[in-house]
C-alpha cells in the first residue's frame, strides 16, 4: 500500500470521528507488517483530557484485536500532525514512518524519531 493510499484511508476514517466540542475530525490508518490496516478516530469527551486521539485509537485497536506489539507496524497516516503524547506512542511502537497533513494541508512523511528527538526508552 502506498503512503497516499494509506492517507486516503485515514481521511475516510475521519468521517467517523466523535468530536462534538472541537468539531476537528481526525482519522488514522495504521499499516502493520502483514499488510492489514487498522483505522482509528479521535473520540472527544466533555472532560477534555479524557478524549482519545485517532492514532492511539488505531494502535490500541491493533493491540486489543490482534495482539500487535512494538515493531509490528510499518507506517501510520494521520489527517493532522500528531500531538506530543501520540508522538511518544509512535516511538514506542517502533513505526518506520509517519505520514500526516501539515499545517498547510500538504502530506509529509517523517520518522517517529524526527518527530520526537531525544526520546527515552524504559
């Protein structure tokens, strides 16, 4: 699957997001090394800090439904730049690349280490 195709899957997934407070719909499409795509969306909550980002939802889905672990994923496409917390998740799950729409709407690709330099590992 190309990065463009993965990004299009993320855009389609965003339509299912639950964002009644921000109205900012985010979708993610996570490609594992077996070729399966796991989709996730942001899910907001009135207690804002309890919301879930799209990329964390996709990773959690792959872990809970198929037992995926760090190193099992090739790439993730996200319809927005990942937040700091999600960047830590992307590093921890050892993705090769992260594809997302930058602030100008352009599709860009980076490694998780590029997005979160000087990371720590426990």
